[in-house]
C-alpha cells in the first residue's frame, strides 16, 4: 500500500523532472501524448497550445497526459476526459456542427455575396459603356444640308 502511494507521488514528480530537462539532451519523444499537447489549446493560456503554455498548470496537465499514455489508456479516452473536464476551449477550431457551423458558413456566404456584388457592379458599368458605343456606331454622321455644302464649296473656291 505504501509502495503504491509512493509510486503515485513520485511518478508525476519524475515526469515533471523529465519535462524540465533541456530538449537538446533528450531524444525526440515517442507516442501520442506530446502530439495531444501540441494539438489541444491550453485552458490556462488563451491562444496557446498546451505544449506552448508556460503555466505550471499546463505543464502538470501535459504531465498527466504523459502518465495516462504510460498507463496504457487510449488517446481517444484521454481526449474525451479532457473535453469533459475543460470543455470546448481545448479545440483549436470549432466543430462544423450546431452553432460552430456558423464559423464556417458566415465567411463563405460573405465571400459569395461580395463576389456577386462586385460582379453586379462590373456588369452594370460595362453595360452603360456598351450602350453608348452601340448608339454611336448605329447613328451615322448627320447628313449635311446641300445649301450649306454649296456655300462652303464657293468659299473654298474663292480662296
């Protein structure tokens, strides 16, 4: 019994000591625990992952994840427990269902609406120029008055 209690106390302390060793002296960690820490957002440091958060609470949570992996739990079980404990704040992006779907739909609708507005504006601008060009091409130069042409020819002949 005392041995089990000592192991429970020493295991997190040992894992914390391993985390404190500079990464230059360590080999690259194996397993999914460090991947989970790098993918999930920290509930203690907004905008940072668990692996990047300098908080002692985040470091102990990463340690807890490592211990859970060492104990043989699956990644899905650990993630499920973390989401049950801390909620959706751990997700780097909202789920594409329910109210989280609006985070994906609103930008797409805004982009499509903006494109339609620009298309409508450009169509309207080019239609007006096309109408003026067509009107100018369809109307030949107005015919001159024959009397005016005779007078111009006489004046030209005098000079």
